[in-house]
């Protein structure tokens, strides 16, 4: 049995990951800000109320995991805002970077001690 953590688990691709992982027998930890009824119906462990753009929320998640080993981490959470060269919005680009790039790096760093076996990129 594999312990898998999935961020952005409340809908879309993250929800599909959770469903498929549960169906193959993995222990799923679904991380999201607010769980959807679809996610709640899966019967997986849900860690909600977390805004992963906050380092304090990342620390809280690590504390909630209480040293539980993880074999797989799927960093799926993110946003997409439409931009084109003709209508470029620098604030939108910054926001997307702050949501899509920084939290996965910070969460990866915070979870290094929980991965089993240690990831090869350590």
C-alpha cells in the first residue's frame, strides 16, 4: 500500500488523481482549501483549510501529517489566468508564479523528511 499526497484535490485533475489512486488501493491524503462534495464522497483522508501560498499553512500541513511517510507526492494545485502578448497583465503573471511555482518548491522542501525512500533529487 502506497501513501500518496495530492494537492489541489477538490476538483478536476486532482480529484481524478484521488479517485484513481484510491481505486488502486493507495492511501490518499487529499489537500485543498475547501473540499468538494465529490472529494468527500471518495472516503479518502482530506486535509482542508490550507492555502499553500502561505508558508505557515505548509508548516501546518507538515504538522498534521505527523511524520507519516509518503511514497508519492503529486503537486497539482495551481491557477490559470489567460494572458496574451497583446493584453499582458504583469499582476496576473506574478500571481500565477506565486501560486504555481513557489508553493510546490516550498512544500517539496518541507516534505523532504517524510518521503520514503528519499527522493533521488535530495
